């Protein structure tokens, strides 16, 4: 199974970073109020970034943790393709 790190932008311009094996379905779940509590409060969301494919969940989880520590500015550069 393939895993992806995704970034979704809330209506308040906050970023939510997570992992999933189906980014589009995950955004639909966030926008329906299912998923995290933050997603239910901050939605609706727009999917703004999907990573390369990871072959295992633990590698995707490590990348997610790394990105979550980044500043908003660094995340914006990643979304724009200006940061690896």
C-alpha cells in the first residue's frame, strides 16, 4: 500500500499536515466533519500539497513529523515547489 503526506489549507488559512493512502478521500472526510477535531473546527479544507509516494506508513509518518515542525513560510515554499 502506498502512503502520502498531505497538506490541507483551512478556511482560516491554517495548514493541516497528515498522512493517508488516499489524499482526495481524506479531504472529503475532513470536510464532512470526520477525522481530527481540528479538521471539524477549521474546515472546509483545500488540498494544497501531496508528497511523493512512500512505500510504508512509518516513512510517511517520519516525513509528516518533520513537516509539522516547519514554519508556515517553509510549508508555503514546499507547496509552491521551492523546497524539497
